[in-house]
C-alpha cells in the first residue's frame, strides 16, 4: 500500500487532480467532455502555479544565500521547503494509508453531522501525514502515535473548514459552497481572531482601513503589486551586491510572479465551478437542500491583491526577524514561495485590510520560527530515515544542518499536536482528544440548528 500511494502522490498535483476531478465529475452526472475539461483546467492551474513559484525559488535562492554569507548569518536549521515535508509525509508508514483513512473519517463525520465539508483536496493530505510522520518518529516509529497525530489534525481542520466557510464564501466572489480544509491556512485563523480583536481596541487604529485598491489610490502606480514586486526583487539583488543587470532581472522576475499568480488562479476557478455547481444541484435534490461544502485548495484565492501586497512586504521582514529573533535557528529561503498561503483565511476576517493582514502575518511568522526551531531535531530524524530508505534528494539534509520548513512545520495546529504528544505524552494526547471531541460536538450542534432553521424557512415558504 505504501508503494501504491507513493506512486499516486509522485504523479504530482498537476496530474493527480485532473484525474480526481474527472472521476468526481463523472460520478455526479457531468458529461465526460465537461468533466475532463474541468479537471484539466485545475491541472493546468497547478502546472502554472508550479512554474511561477519555481521562478522565485530558482532565481532568488542564490541571491538569498549570498546575503546570508555576506552578512554572516549563522543559522543551523536548513530550509528544506515543502518538497521535503511532503517527502517525509508520504514516504513513511503513516503516509502510506493516510488518504483512505482520512476519507473514511470524512465519511463518518458527514453521516454523524460533525462536518459538512467533503475534502477533495487530496494533494494537501500530505499536511496531515507530515505531522503524523514527525510524531511517529518522536515515539520511535510507533504507528499508533503517528496516526493519532494525523487524525487529530484532520478532524480539527474539517471542523475549522466548516466554521470559517461562510466568512470565506462571503468574502471571495464566486466561491459559494466552497471551504478550505487545509491545516496551515486554518491554523492562522486563531492568530487572526486574537490579534484583530486587539487591533480593534487601539484608538485610531481601528479606523485605519487600507486595502489593495486603497494603496493604488494613495500611491498610484507604486501601489500596484506588479511594481511593488519589481521594487522588492531589485532590493534583494541590491542587498546581495549583484551587478545592475542581475538586480533588474530579479526585479522584473518578482514583478512577473505578482502579475501571473492572479491570472493562474482564475484557471482553478474555471475548473472548479462546473463541478461545484453540479454538486450543489445534486445535494439540493437528494438531501432536501442540506448544505455540503466542497473542500478545496487555498490555491484558488492566493492571487488576491491584498495577499500579493502583504507577501511582498513580508518577504524582507521574514528574513530580518529570522536573523534578529532570539532563540531562532531557522533561515527561510526555499519556503519564501509559500508565503502566499498565509492569507487565504486571514482576509475574510481582516476584510482585506493591508495593515492588519500584514501585522497578523508578521506575528504568525515570528511565532512560527520558534515552532520550526523546536521541531527541527525530529524533522531531521524523519528526513534522514526517508532519505536512507528511498534516496529521495528532497529529504536530504545538508551536512552540519538540521531540517526545517515553514510549510506546516510552523503551523499552530501541527506544533500543538507535536508538542502535546512529545512533552506531555498521554496527558497531552488526552487533552487533544477532549478539545477535538468538543469541537466536533459544537459543530454538530451548529449544523443541526442550521438545518432546523432552514427547514422552518422552507416550511413557511411552502
């Protein structure tokens, strides 16, 4: 089974997702041609997103490495990026069965009314497998502990996807019936709620409302994500002491990334909407109008203007705080391409306010640096075991370094599960179970209450 699922995952999102979406489309009654086209649009979107993010990692890796050398930045946790985390996730015994186990849990939660989300974002199941794999190695390759960590993370994420679905759908246009069951994005919601509440209490600050459009009006062309990208890219080249033509090239490259990402994300929406509309039609007919959310990748909305602007502002900030933060040993390089994924679930709560979103992102990244540093020894052990068994270069940790990655190693959900099991073991596991069950019960009550309200409205209409 490990070999089977490793092979499926090795196809990559660009191949795996078109197949999945085509099958889903056919199973809900779409014509083959329309189902295939929807799947291919999603696949092409992933290809485009991969090409664009590769522009960042390929062209900015050397300049950022130069900066660390020029300024003698001695941080010994090496940024492996998401490929290493995904490799660790799917090349262990935990990852081998994570997809069928999670799908089974999803089905049980649907029939017990503890979730409304059908999580078809199979590619991102590696997040659940990753935290399970790290816990698996914490307990000397104990499979029970590994699956415990993965399952707790999965259940909490599904509940959070439900609780945030209406905010998400209300903020982003054209995404009715969609939720985001991706744990890294959902783990930023508690940060957002807490920090936004504090910011709202600051006199004067609570009236400061600057969104991406406001930036354009205030700063003109300088407020455009494209131009900001050129400025930030050129600044990185300048700080790395590169020649003028290389500085200009980096500027245009960063600008291109900022301009292309929103265009690429439209492909996801074009592929998703026919399937989403058909699903809602079936649910309405077969389930008396009961709500079911389609769980999708946050890649759908990473091209939002506020997300682009805040990503640009946080790239240099992230590097600076990594160097200055006491207790941190992680220097972000490869993970910088993943900063876009900080914002999909923040924006519905900050209402696109650039200043608030930036501050919340800054705090989340700052705390995340400590998470990555603390998890590094066990991440390194897991990566070394995978590399020894498979020879996968993505999991190879350079000599003298430990392994780290912003992608889910800095996640609040992932770290709490890791820390609770490692430092408190059975007590920590018990607390996690209580919290998870409480969230499921609370969500079930909300679902039942909403269904009763909908039934009453329907009865009055009839």
